[in-house]
């Protein structure tokens, strides 16, 4: 889960694995794989950094690198 802030200032935690896209136009929109869209106060780059940190924390980053290395060897 990653922390984000709603437009009204209230904190919220999002499941980083369910985030499909992050857009900044100029508000930051987070679209989930379910189709739900949320507007948050954080900048898109900050959300992406939080997602990357979360993936490293749960070991997803290492697993992704391993898959890429295996595919490149073929």
C-alpha cells in the first residue's frame, strides 16, 4: 500500500499493485485496473517513486529483473 492525499486533504492508502496509470494534467489522476479514477494531491513522479519503492519492498522489482534476464538469454 502507498500513502496518497485526496483533494480534500484526507490521507488514503492505495494498493500499488492495482494502479494501472498515473497522469498529471495538471491534477494527478490515478487509474486503477478496476477502472476507478482518483484525483490526488501528490505529483505523478512522486506516485511513481512510491510504487517503485513498494515493489522493491515486496521483492517484485527483483522478480521482474530476473524474468527480463531470463528472456534476454533466449
